C-alpha cells in the first residue's frame, strides 16, 4: 500500500523529469522509469497514458503526433514553460521531503 502511494505521489515528478531534456513518447517514458529504477518502479501503459493526458490538459506537457514510415503513429510529449516551473517546484519539495526523512531515520536518531 505504501509503495503504491509513494509511486502515485512521485509519478508527475518522474514524467516531467524524463521529458525535460527532450520529447519522449509514453512507451519510452515507461521503459526509462523501469530501467533507471532498476526495476523497482513500473508504470503500465494503461495508467501512464491517462496521467500524460492530465499533464497535457494542465499545460505542463505539450503532445504532438509523429508518424514515421514503417512505424505506428506515436504521441511525443515535451515540457512546456509552465511544466518547467512545476518540475522545479516539485524537485524542491521532494528534496526537502527526502532530507527530512533522512534526518529522522539517521542511526543516531533511531
């Protein structure tokens, strides 16, 4: 239960972080989350796409359909200016949260 809640609470931060440097499609985002977390975090496509659509509706992401010959059509998402501001704010919040947990759980405080 806790793991699911932590994943839910960090999903926006993870997605925004992954599209910060360049546009990516949903499947690529899902695979990067799994790879970079060493398999600890997985987002199935059925739950990822509704989140991508919500972030786009909020104006944090901008999606664009791309068709390449011999491949199926994919929607690539990029970070908007507003999304960059939200990402910076979320990063600060998570850093503060993680540091607070670290302070509380240090062996000398246990």
